[in-house]
C-alpha cells in the first residue's frame, strides 16, 4: 500500500501502537488503518470553505501559531 517509492518514516513505538489498534479494530493491515486515518483527517480539512478555515483548524490543533 505504501509502495511506489513513497516512504513515511514513523517512530517504531508508534508503529507498534498502530499495529495493535489496527488488529483489534479489524483492519487487514496497519497500513490500511494508517491510510484510513489520513483520509479521514484530510476530509476534515477539505470540508473547510476557504484557506482561512483550514488555517484556523490547523491553529486550533496547535500545528501553527
């Protein structure tokens, strides 16, 4: 799923947590779970009506100040 030369490096402890939750939640793999989470979060940001809405959401999450 993460093939084609696209690589994301994550902390090994985080990967272990993801694997455990993905298994309990019934996902086929931890990669499938990660993709689902990313798609869900992207949808939250894409619902914004403008760049200002996205900026405010990121500010609210503490990603920007």
